[in-house]
């Protein structure tokens, strides 16, 4: 590999001008200030300026930008800067996901052993479900989702389990943004059919992806909730339709629902359905 190719792969060619360099420098300064504020229990502008090595005017511009995004807060009564609620939300999201994956592992292992099928863990993003964990069955023919695999809400067992516990207005917003792509002849690609299925899921406590994403594969899922009772993802069992038969759904569904409830409890969540 020659030097020119290495340069191209290492960073984009456009990253040469002063504008990009200045933007990165500003970001670096803002992150440095954020770290300084996080370490303190309320700091004045002069303290932040001294600790960061930046002029007070520069530090103030950074702070006001961070404040606009909720990353820091300013108490006008004592003239001190402290960490903002959005920073807490980001940190909590990281801890929640890490705790979720780690703690769900043993539950998924038990679920796989009880059902004989692959157990999956997925988290809800803005417009899809992202699979973050899996315990594979020992069967020769099995479902496999590489970590990071994305699946649309309407054509995913976990996705539908999440949608079932959201307010209709929120569901509408998600579906308008993501669309209702038809993957198989079983995909619920119209709102009325999907709405009926979501009502059943909420009442029953678990969902079924009945060859709606991949022909020949069936999935049973149940939602996981956070401390506010909001669905943040789910646990599922997936396998070929020859083994995950309609007759087995009544057996697998409660097992998946129980596993999801256990994971919810492990992360300090509140089960709402």
C-alpha cells in the first residue's frame, strides 16, 4: 500500500482546510471544558478559564454553546457553572446499555436452553431495532443476527413488542419516518393491520414475527422497560418455522415474556405489560 492510499484511508481528502481544523479545535476545547465542569461541583468562569488554559471570552463562548444543548447549566444566583441534564442522559444511556447486555446474557442463555432456539437481545433506536446480543442454539439450522444488525420496527418481533407499549402518536411518528417496507407477503405493511397486531401484543405480552422479515423464520419477542416504564428494547427467540410452529407459540411466548420481565427487573426497570 503506498503513502497516498494510506492517507486516503486514514482521513478524507477534504480534511485539509483551515475551517475543518478550526472546527475540530473548537470541539476539542468544548469537550475539555465539559470534562472540567463535570469534575467540579459548581465552577466560576474564571476557574474554568484557568483550568482549561483558555481565555475567559473563549471559555464563555464554549460554555454558552454547551448550555444551549443542555450539556451544562448556569446558576445566575451564585454565578457558577455545573453539569447539565443532557450530559446525565447520555451517561445514563451508556450505562443502561452496558448493564443491559451484561445482565441479560444469563437470562438469554436460560431462555435458549428452555426453548431450544436462538435467544436475541435488541435495543430500540429512533427508527429501528439494533441487535446487541445473541445466544445461539446448538441446532444445525438456526437464526443468526450479527451484533449491530438493524431491523425495522414493523417487521421485527422486538420492534413490534416495543411499538405495542408506545403511545399511538409516537408510533405514528416512528412509522411515518421509517416507512412500512414490505419484505415478504406476510409483512404488515399497512397501518390498520399493524395497529390490530399491536393491540393484541400489548394485551398478550409478547409479539410474533411470522415470516414478516425473513421467509421460513419465526420470532417471538417481549419488551424490556426502563425505570420510567418506557420500552427500550426486548428479548426474543427465533428459529425456523419447522421448529417454531404455531402450536409452540403458546409455550414459547410466556417464556420470552418472563425472560424480558427478568431483564427489566435486573436493570431497575418497571414492567408495564
